[in-house]
């Protein structure tokens, strides 16, 4: 025992001299987390990060077998799922963790919005979080095509056609995304490069900035809690971290259950000359936009309805991005019911249009 303790002490000293273990421990002990009735929402940021780590780990394993070409992509995944030991499980966990990550990210976004956690000095934290949302959606969008199956092919075709409706730059963006005028093998190769090279670089920068700012400014306390009484605090290590770990273990259990009982399907190989399946839709997190565009009339004030819809979503995204600078009452520490109502209305709108998108008749 004494020899083991001595070796442990020498290793600790060696590491401390090189990477500053003592400084890291001091930093971890110093970090505090507010304790109040809204504290549950703090955990969704860590949950999103954990699911992203699962995405990275399973994605690396999938890359060992995946071949990014229209001729071999589908067959490589077919081989992975049928011949590679536990290959079907890794792909299913990757697919389900992607969906759960986006869900946790949306919950985190709206909790920050409703609890006014974007107030000074956290404006840049909000901006970096919005950048991470955009990168996460881009990850999902580019990764969806990679299996090169029928559903992914036609869903990508519909989604990129919507991009072409953007005024002035739509045609350029359409060709930039597709690598041409149509969804082809060039599109698959382009999406693969963006998915495994461009987006990881962007997420590294945005995530590093976001985590640094969260550490620098700490967890935000909602204005209502601040006005009532000074909140209590608990240490991040080990109190909050242990609760975070419980949530992560629960996520692993949910992922394992979903992957085992509802494994990801591969479907049919994409055939550009085949007719599109009836009722084709994008992934669930884009359905509310897709359904909105379906409801718009052909022309609004002489402008194509699709163009009006796309521009409207773009302006809405810009306004959401600028929320910390528009909500002046929250900046002054006053109640801002207007932005609370806007946040609630946005949640209801997204949920309602998503529900209608999945329940409406495909012929409508």
C-alpha cells in the first residue's frame, strides 16, 4: 500500500509540474452553481455536450468503414450493419444520439431564452450558443444524406430546393451545396467533406468560446429569483458534476434502449430516376419550416410565397440572434413580459407546425 501511495504521489507531482493539476483543482473547487427552483434547466447544456461527445465517438467508428461515394456509400453501411460485429448498434446509437442532441439543444435554447440568461455580460455567450445551434443543425443536415438511401436523397433534394428560393444568392447557394444543379454523387462527397472536416473545425472554435464564457461568467440567475432573494450556491465539483453524471448515465440507458428496440433502418438505395416517395419530409427539426412553406399561398403581394417564407425564417433567425440587444428591459433587470410571450409563442408555433407536418395528409 505504501509503495502504491508513493508511486501515486510521484505521478501526481510529475503531472502537476507539467500541466498544473493543483491549479485545475483550485479552479474546479472555486466554481459555484446557483441553487433555485429553475435549476433543472442548467443540466441540458451539459446533456447536449455529452450527446455531442457520443456523436463524435460513434462517428469515428463509422468512418472506419464508410466510403463517401454514390457507388459505395450505401453498400458500405449495409456491410457495416450486416457483417461488422455490433456495427448496427453503433450506427443506431449515432442516429439516436443525433436526434436527442438536437432535442436537448432546443430545450437548452428555449430555457435560456425564457429565463433571460442572455442578459449582460452574457451577450457573447448567447451569440456563441446560437452559432453552436447553427453548426449542430448543419451537422444533422449534411449527415442525413451520407447513407445515400431513398429517403435521405429525396429529403435532401427538397431541402436544398428551398435554399434556392433565397433572393439574390439562392441559385449560388444551391449549386454550392449540391456541387451542381442536381443532387448527385458530387453532393454526397461535398456533404461528407463538410460533415467530417469543416463543421468539426467550426464547432471546436464555437464550443471552446462558449465553454470559456460559461466558466468566466458562471451560471445565470433568473431575474425573478434575483428580485426575490439572494440565491444559494453549491460547488460544481462534486455536487453539480455528480448530478450531471446521473443525467449522462440516464441518457446512455435511453440510447441503449432505443438502439436495441428501434434500430436505425437503412431502407432502399437512392435512385435519382425513381419517383419521390409519397409524403417525403425533412428531419423532424426542420418539419415546422417545411410545413409553413406548404401553407403559404403561391404569391403574396406579387412575390412567390416560398421566397416570402424563406426570407421570413431568415429574419426570424436574425431577430432571435439579436435578442440580448433588443430586450432592453431585461438588460436593466426589469421584467420583460413581451419577450417571454414571444418565446412561449415560438415554442407553441414550432410544436404545432411539427405536429401538423406529421399528421396532415400527404396529398395536401
